[in-house]
């Protein structure tokens, strides 16, 4: 198995806000980071981390709430949206919200890693309603989990071509895992990708190589994803009313209405 991820050591500096408080944010401070744009639809709640867009715009949908900082060149605030602090060059949608001075880029892209994954050939298929014994670490082809099927990973490093989880299917790490995915990760409605308790989001990192058109990571409505997701060349789309714990980094990140994100980074 050959799977290379160059180490990350990035830090963005935010100048004092209107409230007179200096901010310095490493990549690990972000619950959601878009290298281009970030869009939160209505009633999204983000706790335990910040929101940032490196070169573009953060849009906060109506009624969205971010407990931490929002940092971007342009911030669009819909009715009733709020955050702990704002750092930007241009604020749209509200003249009443103070926006502190922002030094771009939010994160130095020269220090961000590239993802290269070399998967194996053997596919892993879990039939509907089936449960597997823990799968040993290694290189595999496409991973496909049927409706209400469950695949357990024993822990360690895995390199796979793609991951597709059908409705109510589960892919869970029984011990700390690192997944390298060459193509795409797809969770259909109600699917879950994460860890077995008492493990938490720090125990799983998912690095996705996929770029070009289409999303690198897509989750359906009411799905759940726990872990650090890093897809610097592709888009991350988190479905509405889902439950997400960890850090979500992509070329762009879109979060559906009513989703809940609890920040917890392994960077």
C-alpha cells in the first residue's frame, strides 16, 4: 500500500476585530474550512470550532448560528444568522454587524498537503442487513455497504478506491483509523460513517484525493459522519438535518438546512 499525505503546519493570522481582540487560528481551529467558499443553509448550528473560506465567500443561511469565529474575504449574512466574531473585507446583508480586519489568506495554501492514494484491487461488499467481522488494515478497491449493512474496521491505515454507503448502512472504526480514498465518499440518507463508542471524532481521519467536477464527499439527509474530513481538491456536501462531529475541509463546503456540526479536529 502506498498512500502519501504531506504533513500540514498551517497558521492564518487574523488582526484585531472591532472588539479589540487579536486572533491567530491554526487549521485545527476550524470546524468548517473551504479553500474557496463555504455555504451554510438555514438553521445550521456549528459549535466547538470556527468557519473560514480561504479565497472566497462564507454564506450564513437564515437562522444559522456559529458559536466561534467566521473568517472570509466576503461574508453574507442572511436574516437571523449570527456568530461569535466576524473577520472580513466585505460584509453583505447586514450593516449592524461589526467585522474585524482580516489578513488574507485565512490559511496559507502553500503549507497544505496534497493527497495521493493508491488503492488495492479487491472490492469490499457488505450485503443488505449483513454485519462483518473487523476488516484488517490494507489496500482495497471500492467499498460498498448495502442498506442497513455494517462494516467494521479493525483500525490502522486503509487505502480504498471509493466508499458508498446505502441508506441506514454503517462503516465504523473499532479502533483509531486513517482512511485514504482515491475517488469519492458517498453516504445516502440515514447512513453513518464514524467510530464505535467510546471513540470520538479524533480517532478517525478521512483524506480524499478526488478533484474535478462533482463532490468528493457527499452525505444524504439525516446522515451522520464523525471524524476529520480532508478533501482539498474536491467539494464537501453535508446533507440537511445531519449530525456531523469533527472537521470538514474541502475546496468548497456546503451544509444543508438544519444540520448540526460539532467541531473536533485531528490536525
